[in-house]
C-alpha cells in the first residue's frame, strides 16, 4: 500500500502518519517528490484499512500496490532513484560505462586494461576475482590477490571497482575492496546471499538470471531493499532462449519495461548478452537509445589469450571507437557519457 500525502501536508502531519504506522507494526518508507510525499507501507494490508488513515490530517488517499514487489515499485517511489558510487551517480543524466576484463588474470593485464578504458571514458573498472564457471576445470579467479590488484588499479586510475561476490563466505572480503558488489546471474535467486548483501552499505549490481522473468528479477531486488539496502542497480545481461547463434538473447525490451515498473537504475551488459565481440558496439548503442543508465562491457588487451570470455571481449582500440559512437548516441538522447575521455593521472 501507499499513502499519498496532500501537497500542502506539513512535516508534523507526515510524521504523525509514519508514527501511527510504525506503532501498528508496519514498515513505513518515505519518498519525497517535487509535489507530493508518498509513504510506502509494508505489512498486512487488511489491517491497514481498519486504521482509517484517510481521516488523518494531510492524507490525500491510500492506494493498494498490486505488484508483489513493493519497495522496487515505481508506485512506492515515483521518481527515478539515484545511486551514488563515491563521486559518481548511477541513474542520473550521465550514462556510466563499466569496462574491463571478465577475470583478473595478472597485475600487468589489469593495469594495462584499466589505463586504456579510463582514457576512453569509462568510469568504473569491472573484473572478476572470484569466477563462477560452468566447468569446475575452468579458471576460477585469483580470489583475494585479484581483489588486491583491483585496488591497485583504482589507486592508479581513479576508477571505481565493480566485482562479483559469489557467496556469503567471501562477502566480507569482497566488500572490503569493491565499490559496487555484483550479484551474478547464477546467484540472482540465492536468497541467503541477497539477505546478507542487504546488510552491507554498498551499491549492488543485480544481474538478471538467465531464465528469470522481469517480475522475478524485481523480486530479487526486493530482497535486498527489504533488508535495508536501497542502493540497487539492475543489470540486463541476456536471457536463455531457443536461439543458439549468440550466447544469450539480449532483452533490450526489458530496459523500458523495468524503468516503467521500477524506479531503480538499469544498466546493460551486451558482452554476455551476445557472446561475440563484433555485435557488442551495436547493442551498446541500442541500449543507450532504449534508456539504459549505464553499460557493463568486457575489454581485454589480448582477447585471444584471455582465460575467460575472450570471444566477447573488445580490444582497447575497439572499445575506444565504441565510446566515441556512444557519446553521440547519448547526446541525441539528451544525456552524456560520464567521465569524459582523457588521460588518467597515473603515477
């Protein structure tokens, strides 16, 4: 349910409604818009009707929320959410590009990539230290050493770090190093992990599961938000369909749909969505045109030698060319790329 306050409602009246809800066992979440304040209510809605909230001073009306996800719903929070990551803001006018290799393989490989993507205009460095792989014989990541290398790359370039957390055991360690915690597609419905991530006061990049519906994806976000962490960034990374030519089917229709249903920012991962590097720039351009707030792109200095996902990785030169194209698309859409291209203050 949501309680819509009158435009002229005072802080005292808003506080009285929140206090009454809290005393009756409900969770109340304030959303302050330009013209209205909305109070999202979590709890047994049958009891809510007995409280006669519409009779309280300052209350305009009480409206049921039909979606099973509440906190992630745009009905609860009509305006777009902005997720700060240090001095960056995800979900605002700027489109942020997160780029880097699938996996941290060595210090030389990561630092070279970090310098290159920073110069091309990326604002966040991606790289996996813990790698969930389909085969147990595939490269599993450098683990803590990989996190330390990511930290050195951040110090060198100023890029923020997004890296995946695989389980509750490694969560404290990853949270110590990462600026954004990534929940991978395979873990989207790992509800134990989602509950633990909710306790960490850091932004969370929540990837859509490869067979997940949009509703299931938003309910996964609800797990994190209901635990107290509202810093959720959704990531469309392709879903499994009958098509086999590409690795997955990149569902760009999810971008406008989710932005209609939810207030959370949405980024797109065309690298995993396609699995073939030559198609990544086209889908990256299309993602921005569809309204995406950011991109997650794989870049490797030598894709042919990559230990993970080489076929879908751009070279630094291909990435630079793509970024020039994306800047023009963003401008047409009335937005701009964050972190204008230029040399980093490397030392």
